[in-house]
């Protein structure tokens, strides 16, 4: 008998990936499933990026490269940080990885000893918790309810800090709530962070460009916490490059070198062709993303309007990303044909079976009262999905 490690046995499968797998299986069996489960843009990668990849192959950029990324790519990321975020990260402070997922894992493995506490505001993105657990860290969730637009304050953070706290991880814009921290809210967090000089904070800004309300703000902009912050970003979301696998960090030099050391043992640098293509994305004016962002904004309106017509669902007003995270707790205790909804996982299963719409339960994101809708799908698909959800929920008595 094969005995898997305790580390592996303690790990949950990614709920977002599990749900998209389940809907692919149902589709393969001929079911007309609409999957709003995966956070993946339905757009194609812009042509100029694909052209840069072709050129890289033609020029034989097909060999091992420096572990933290090609110098010209890191220079272009350094300029991007300055241009878009007013952040000063030299190329030796930048590490390019196989997706932001690996960037996050590198940082956690670099900083966390067994028993260290990692503060994670909830709702959070699924993988933070599992990555922290693999490193032996203890995730400490700080709840930010819908009435607070799912955001925590400096005071909430302060109250969660103990002598064992080492790191905090959060995203803005947030997956799964779409909430965006404004400058004042980040300043408030920074005031709490600076009082604890040994606390490090990973600010995941992968949805930076998918912001409908205002300018994206980075936590590292505040000089008094700059040395405590690791800024995470990547090309999967805004540049519709999920399959290319490239994420990156800007961080204090010692952390960047440590992440490079970890990566040198695990994976080396990410795909050479992806790296060269990413230079084209980094050097492009982000205004080329305008049409994509406008489409996401229109879809947000569509989904929010449709949700407002469904009795009993409560939402915040998501300022970014491409998710809505409705509170569905008024449906708990209701039944249809002998099936009783006890929690959001039951509701997601019910909606999958009754209406063939795949969503992800809020349990996976640390809020069992909610579920996540990813609206990175065509308007036509979203209209049909919302019609089905409304109909299935109306049957619950
Ligand atoms: N952070 C957040 C908040 C995400 O939603 C995702 C989605 N995959 C990632 C990081 C990882 O992105 P990737 O590995 O595709 O760069
Ligand atoms: N981040 C996306 C999501 O939340 C993609 C899936 C994943 O990597 O977990 O759905």
C-alpha cells in the first residue's frame, strides 16, 4: 500500500479547480453545464503577445535562463512597477515564477517556520491556506463580513497579531469578493503594520487592472512599510494568459534572493517563451486592456442586476476582479423534493444538479454563508446562468 505524506493528506484539493473539473466531466457526459466556477478570462491572449512568443521561439529562446527570470524581463517589470504603481523595485528585487501561485508559495516557504502564524483576512483566495499549511504555518483567519465590504481595518489586524505572527496575506482587488482597498484603507493597514516591524505582508495584486471604480493602490507605496511588503502580481488575469504561467514579486532584496534559491531547487525559471512574451505585455500601455475591462464592468452590472431580482441574496458592490460573492444564508433550512440546504456547499450542489450551473461554495474562501460567481463569461452565458439560478432558487421552500 502506498502511504502518502501527512503533509499531502492534510491538504484540501483546490475547490475552484475541483468544481471546474466536475463541470468538465458533466459536459463530457453531454450535460449542458454552465461553469462560472473558474476565475479565468474568456478572452484570448492579445495578438501582440503571441507574436512576441513566436519571435522568441524563432530566435531560439528555448534554453535554461537565470532562475529569477531574464534580465530584460525583470527590467521591464521594474519599469511597470514604477509606471503603474509608483513603486521602486530594482530588477534584483524581482523574481519571476511559474504563475503567481508559485510566487506566493516561494514567499511562504521562504518565511514560515512550523508554528508561525499567518494572518489571512476572510474571505480569502483558496490557495493561501493550503500553501501556509504545507509550510507548517498556522493560518489565522480574520473575518471581514459583507457589512464591511469584506475588508479588514488596521484595528482588526492589530487585534489578530500575536508574538507568533510572521506574515499576512491578502488580495486587492480581492478574489472572491471583488472588494478593492482604497488608499485610506491601505494607509490604515500600514499604520498597524509599521508598529510590528517583524510582520511581513504579502499583497496580492493580480487583479490590479480589473478595477472599475478608481485607480489601483499598492500597499508598498507607503515608505514606512515598504520593507515589510512583498507585492505579488502576474499576467494570468488582465492579460488573459492563464495558460502561459507567469507571476512575479517585487520584494526586499533578501526575500527576492531567498525566493530565487527556493525556485532554483524546485522549478528553475518559468518558460523562456512565456518570459519573452511577457516583456511585450509589461511594455504595453495598460490602456490596451480598456475593451476587456469595459466588458467585465458590463458583465458585473448584468450579474448584480440579476442578483438583485432574486429574493434573499445579499451582495456587496464589487469594485474589481470578476467575481460576485452573494450571501445566500436566507436559503439555509429550505428544501426542494426532500433535499434540504444546510449551507452554501449544499446550495452549490443543488444549483449544479437542478440548474446545471457550476459555482464555488464560500466555504472554500472562508465564508460559509456565501458562494462565488465568476462572471468571466459571455453576456449570453451569464443571462442564461442567472435565469437558471433564479428559477432553481425559487423552488426552495
Ligand atoms: N492570486 C489570486 C488572488 C488568484 O485569484 C489567482 C488565480 N489563479 C492567483 C493568485 C494565481 O494566479 P496564477 O498562478 O495563474 O498566476
Ligand atoms: N484563481 C482562479 C480562481 O480562483 C483560478 C483557479 C485557481 O488557480 O485556483 O478560480
